[in-house]
C-alpha cells in the first residue's frame, strides 16, 4: 500500500497526536485551584452571613410572637386554597393586561417615532400620554379610574372593579412599555432603514420587516422584567375590592388577626416570579453572548 502524504492527512495526524504542553497543564491546574478556592470562599461567606441573619432573627425578643402570627403552618395550609384561588385572578388579569399593553404600547411607540408631519398631533398626544401616566403612581391611577368612572354614571360604561382595575394597569404600564419599545426602535442603526429603502421598500414595509423585528428582539429582556412587575402590581387592584391573592389574604387575616395568609400570598407569587426572573436572566445572557459573537466575527 502506498503511504499518504497529502497536506490534509498531515494536518489530521498532527491534530490527533497533539497534547497540551506541561506549562499549559500547569496553567489549567492553577485555574482549577483558583476556581475551587473562589467557590469555597463564596460558600463560607454566604453561610456566615445567612447564619448571622438567622441567629439575629431567632434570638430577637419577639421571634416567638412572629412565628405564631406570621408562620403558622397549619393555618397557612387551611387558607392555601383560598389564596391560590385569588392568585388565579391575578394571573387572569396579567394575561388580559399584557395583551392590551402590547398593542397599545406598540401604537404609542410608533406614534412617537413617526416623522410624518401629518401625524404631529398624534405624536404630541402620545408624548403627553406617556408623560402623564409615567408621572402618576399606579395606585392613584387605580383609585381615580376605579372610583371616578362609576361616579360619572355614563351609559354603557361598566362599573365592574375587575375591568376598571385592569384598565388602570393597562393605562399605566402602556406608557412604560411604549418607552422600552421606542428605545428599541431608535437603537436600530439608520443604515438599516437606508438599505431597506434602497431595495425599494416603503416606509411602512421598512418598519414592519426591518426595524421592528430587530427592535422587539433587543427589548425582550426589559419587557420580560416589566411583565414580572405587572404580575406583582396586579395585587394593587385589591383596593377596589377585587378578590385576588392579596385581598384573599387580607380577608382571612382580618378574620383571625393572624398574618400567615399574607406570607402564603408572598410565597405563591415567588413561585411564579422567581422562575420568570431566571428565564429573563437566561434570555439576557443569550442576547449578550449573541451580540459578542457577532462582534467577534
């Protein structure tokens, strides 16, 4: 048989026979030692800090009263189904509000970024809307909408507290999300628009097929953060009488003067928000790594 001496064969042979040098092996071993040391220091420091906090709580004078008033496990299990039923209301409100917020905030962002002279009044109105509802606390908007709209006694206008509370949340959060989307639109480089127009795309086609896909993809992490905040802030509609998780906990606590239902409500919210927060961090890191990879290329 003839011996193959092609360049490809030689490269494959060198790749198979390659081994790290002793110096590189020493560097890898040192990196592992440093990593283990960092992990050990972080674990020890975390254990010390958490231990001190637990010791401070347990040795406090009112700890026994707190355990019976806030951490009554038996009572918490009794009211769990009531609070969980209220949490379903929070989730329903969040889903309905998210859809409405997505549509309204996109329209506001498009109006604010429009350069058409004919849309100048809409641009002014959108700017005023964003300034007003970003400047008023959400709880005041809920109170004004929840009590002000029924006081007008308008024909055909509902006085359902669930609808009014959802409307107040949509009005406030649309102003915030609109600014997030607007920042995403403005972050798209003008050369993208110029390239699209040079290919014969109209302004609307450029916005739909070129600008908006890039803008939405860039603002997904902050929008997810707003979604998490939205889920938590739905508890504010309880001031109108909506039986959500917060209101259910308040009713049970006022009946027994035991605040364990509040803790149960907090735990149920955490069971939803913590996974969403971790997913948001994952999406953010994925976006950063993708941008870095594109920059390196």
